[in-house]
C-alpha cells in the first residue's frame, strides 16, 4: 500500500507569516475596522470546510490524490496584538472521499495568522503538521518541521486558498520532491472574520 506522509505546514490555515519574534501586530476581528473594535480572543475556534466545487489535491509524483472533502478546526492560543501574530492550535485536520486513497492525520500542528497591510486579509503559516496518504505500493515521507507559508485568507468571501510545496524527507525515486498541495477552504466559524493590525 502506498504511504505518503505529508507535513502540511496547511491554514494551515494555510496562509508570508513570520514567527512571533518578528511578527507585526495582528488580531482576528468581528468587525471590518482597523484598529479592531471587537477582537476574537483566546479559545476562539476557527472552523473551515472544503469550499463548494473545490478539491483537496496532492501531487506526489507517482500519483495525484484528489479528495472531495476536507476540514480544519483550530483553537486560538495566542490572540495576537502588539508585535505578535495570532497563533492557533489545530485540533482537527482531515481530507476525505479520496477515491482509492486514504488520508490520515499524524500531527495536527499550529497555524500562525498575520494581517496584510491595507486590507482585512491574512497570510497564513502552518508548522508541525503531518499526514499520511495511502494509495498502495510506495512509501513517501514529506515534512516541514519549521514554519512554511501555506496561503492567504480573503475576508470578503471567507476563503482560505492553499498552495504549498513540501520537501521530501524520505522515499524512493517515485516520490516527488517536493510534493504540491492545493485546495480552497471556506471559513464557517467565526463569521464574520477579519484580520486587523491591532
């Protein structure tokens, strides 16, 4: 059975983010204001599901895996503010309805959000997450122990567009190096959700 262990360094969300030491002020906001007048605080759950008409697609060289379902559930562990990005611990990360393949999450990881100046959108970095994609026959491991840019969240339509590249950690010549993951999520909660500088 093919096994591909992929680190989604996606939201994650998902989304260039910097680590907290170099991040600019960012908060998640219920209002389209900057500075924010209604901040989402610690413990806020951010939930996202595969956008209508979208696919979760992994190109791994020997195979292209397409899944018709995907979801993310995160909990804010650092609400951001002056000199800090927003950090969320991922509680659920899944991809389902993948034809003859299966996707299993090994590590959920952490998502970092940073406001994009002049807008209410966010860039997203994900770190420490791993999944295994099993299709039968070949084993490939992909991982990113450090933070990697995942994509961009667009507040106007609640969309998180993921386009990420994952280096190969181990595996034979059939394993792409790197693998490519693309998908689009719709944030279902909280709604509305805006990025703000503080």
